[in-house]
C-alpha cells in the first residue's frame, strides 16, 4: 500500500518497492497528459475488476535511505484495491511533459512479498496487473492515434519480478 505521509493527496512511490515498471517517451505529445489520464481511467474501469479504485493523486518518489528530500510531486493515476490478492500491490501511472515530448510510466509497487501468495493468488494477481497494463497500452495507442502518432514505436514490455505481459 502506498504511504500517505502528512498529505492525504500525496502518495510516495518507494523505489525499493517497485516490482514492475513500464516507461515510454511519446514524441511531440507534450501538453496532452490529461487526454491519456482520462482514457486510461476509462479503460481500467471498463475491466470490471471488483473493488478496484482509480483516483488522481500527487505522487513523489522517496528512497528509504533519504533523510533530506525535496518534494517534487507529479500527477498520477493511483490504482489500488483492498481486495485480496491485489491488496498491497498498487499501480501508479504517471505522465509528464519533457520538452516537446510526454514521458509515460507505469509502476507496480508492493508492500507485501509476492511469495506469500498461493498459486491461485499469484495467478489472479498476475491477471489483474496484466489487465491494468494492457488497459494502459490500449489507452496510449488510442490517444496516440488521435494525435496522429505511430504506436509501433512504443515498447510494450514491462520490467520487474512480476510476469506482466
């Protein structure tokens, strides 16, 4: 679960808790983050995963070893659930302008150890996280099409210990 320290609308992404990530740079798409957020939110809600919550938050990265930290929040979609086995595996989807481009990232952060799940729990967790990942990719493809961008330049592969394809 993400940590809401001091600010109820600010979530901290702890780098050491990232179990899966996906990143992309979308050329000439600066200023379009809201379009991507809106479409991703629609795609995720359409999945119908029980008790899944999608909300906009301000996110900041924080290392456990960092004592002095300047807060540099970024708007994100925070996807979470209190329902097992997804509970404790939160997804953060971040878009931010970088020059004329738009940087996109999707992080799955875990406050629990995936090895504590039984076989069916792991299957359900992987299915949920894969569905969310594909919802992000579907939304990115759709909005890039609206912007006359070529989605084939985007890597769809995620990285990490969760097998999200």
